[in-house]
């Protein structure tokens, strides 16, 4: 067992296996959108993929049940579609805390293409929503996205190291305002995408309505006082 600093302990062998599978699946996704093999090879690969799907689907967790590796209070979700090490959809982003906010580096592959050779604009919104939210949580706040605005200053090239950054610029009552950017790692001070998000803490009754079905990995109800409390011992705080 292992625990991140301040995080809930987890099974290191299971984490390694989830990470290995996630990496292999991302490699498969990348190969699937760049392949030029003939139709016979595509059909053979599809048949093998269906066999693997059946193997993995032999035991599944229902929606709302956390993975045994997850610790939302420590912002660890292994199947998150932006930062999850086990997700075939994630780049993935490794968000870390810095003075004044958070940063993450990555390079987007062809699976995220919009205009030929460049990142899809919707993907920019997806990853910035995640990074802005991470900045909010790391600042000791939280909320759900109420507004997300993006200004596209230039296209984000694929297969090129980029840096994403965000910080909280204002907080009052239930509302937090967060700003962030996507830029080339080689030119971090020249944003290609600028983002501004407003995160609002739902009222208690709304939180109860939204997250009433959240459970831990064993299926035990863990009604959170806020989503990031869901995996803390004893549930809500």
C-alpha cells in the first residue's frame, strides 16, 4: 500500500496495472487514428478489440461508485478523461501546484485534432476546465463550473510540448473566479488560449441532490458535503 502526501493509501500494484493498461490504450488510440493498414488488418484488430472489451467488462463498477484508487479529496481520479492515468481518453495531464496556482505540461496527439495539424478548440475547453478547477481546489476552494470563457489567440499545434497554467484571481461568498492559459512550453509567456472560469458552490440542498448516489469503492454511501469530501473517512465534513 502507498499513500500520497495527505492522500488516502492505495494498492500500488493495482495502480501500476491501471497505469500500464491506460498507457497501452492511449498507444492503441493513437495507432488507430494514424494507421494506414488495409481493411483486412482493421477487421482483425477490431475482432481482437472486442475480445479485450469482453474480458474487461467481466466485472464493472456502476456509475457513481469511486474506483478503489480514487481520492477526490486529493484530486486523484485514475479514470478522469483529462488527468486519469487509466483513461484511454486522457492526454493525460499531470497537474502540479506552483506558487500562485497550478501548471501542467503535455503534448496533444492526432486523436485530439481539429484543424489539420492543430488541437480541436473543444479540447482546449475541456482541458482548461480541468486545470481551472484544479487551481480552485488547490487554493482550498471548490465549486462547479458556472461559466467558462475562452479566447483563442492562435492554434495549438499537435505533437508539440505545451504548458497549461491557472490561478484563482478572485473569491467571494460561493463564487470563485479563475484564469488560465495554454502556451507553447518554449514560449510560456505568449498564450495561444486564454480562459476564464467562474466556479460556484451549489447550495446544500443542491449538493445533496447532485451527489446523493456517490459511494466509495465498496458501495458504501458517502454523501459528501462537497464532491472533494467523498473519499474522506466518514464522508461529509
